[in-house]
């Protein structure tokens, strides 16, 4: 695929952008503000003249930057093609497209700009997609299980990976910073569209992990969440002690201070005594006893969430597994060939 050039300001781009796009800003954030102010308070012509002052001295650098980008991507010999866009397909993209076309690039512009792309992304979440929801108590290794199912050919979306958060009060520890809500939606919509585009028709089922609507500070889009809420659940039922071993392996080496802070954040729900005991065990280095308390709390929370679902629409299949083994458990799920009932 040829490069997608987002010519909006760095601030606009950093807030959210098309996942594959490269930022080639026509204006800095401050320059954009000056041009915008002139447009509103003086005239369109005054704003254009100020914009040309900024643009003129950047022309050569922008051309060379695009040349370097294409060279680094080892694009095959042929037309040096790029796609350019700004916010709504206006003067910024038109100006950069003119420059690159003048130099000899084959240039396309995105009709309607990033605004049109956002509309396309938001539409994705209301599409009649069919989901299977992978459920299970905390410590069941659901993320690893989905990864293994993906290698076996299942259509999978990893919401926690896209959100950069593992979903619990401890879910941000050791993870990169979360994207903005808008960027999360772009990444999610992009993955959903890619799954659709690789099929002759809509995929029969897409597997998602059972999540709360809120993952860290990110919200799953309402239309998609409503679809998930009414979708069949395949519940991987793994013994408590096996899950505890898995949690200790996965979280045992995390920063103790951050784990303690997370425990304090759920104090009201966990309870004063349990919080005190969990913190004391953590400080003493007894990670297993600390996580035993936390795991019991999360089991209760998960059961409460299940009970809040509409029983007339809840389709739940339990799959009993002896251990947290992603390859073994993925094989069991794939062999069962779970399908959504029409």
C-alpha cells in the first residue's frame, strides 16, 4: 500500500489518526491557530496569505521528506504514489497535493478528509457483525487463548491489546499508555474492517474477550457493546488454584508499589479487612496469598456481571478445562466449532 500522508497539525494527528498514516504537517499547532484566527476575524484571503508564508519555506523539506518515506518503504519501481488528506479535504490537503503533484508524485486525495474516515469508522460498530464472546474468570488466560485461536484460523479481535490495558484495576501496570478514545475507535474499526475485507462476505463469527464496557479510561463504542452484550458466551471454566498459579506467574514480578496502589483503588469494593490483608501479604512478599484474596473478589465481580445480563438473551456454554494451557484449550474450543445460533 502506498503511503498515507496526514497533513494536519501534530496536535490533531497525535490525538487520533488513520492507523497507517504518516504525519506531514502543513502547519504547526501554533501556525494552525494563527491561520484559523485570521480566517475567523479577518477574511479567507488574509488566512491564505498567512498560510502561504508558512508553506513557502517548507516546500522543499516536505518534498524531500516524502521522497525519504517512499525510499524507506522500498516501494517497487513505478509511479511514486501517495494519498494525502487533511481534516475535511480542504485547502491544506489541496495545497500539499498540488506541491507533490508538481514535483512528480502521483497524488490522490481522500474525499472528505479525516472527517469522512471517522464517519466510516463509526459506521463499522453498527454493522450486523456476529460475535462469540470468550468468557472466564480472571486468571483463565483468555488473552493467550485468543492469540492461539487466531493462529488456528479464528477471526479474533484483542480489545485489551488495542486499548493497552488488561481490564482490571491492575491492567495498566507494565503496559504502554492508552490511546485516546478516538484513536482506540480508529484502531478497533480498522481491525474489524480488515477482517471483513479478507472474507468474501462478513466473517461467520468474530471472537472477542468478555469485557466491561470500560477498559481503563477507554469505552467500547455503545453499538458494538450492545452487540457483544447479546452475543453467545463460551465460558472457559478453569479451577481456582490453576488460575491462581497463572496470576502469580503473570503478575508476581510487577512493581509492588503500583500493585499496592491498585489494591487501594478498589478498597471500597474489596472491603477494608480484605484490603488490609492483601496489602500486608504483598508487603511480606507472600504474593500467592495476596492474589488469592484479589482473585476471589474478581470471581464475585464476574458472577455479578453475568447475572446482570438479560437471561432471555443469554446463551452461555461452559467448557471445562483442567489447566491454563492456551494451546490445549484453544484446541478444545476450535474442535467444538462454536457457532452463533440464528
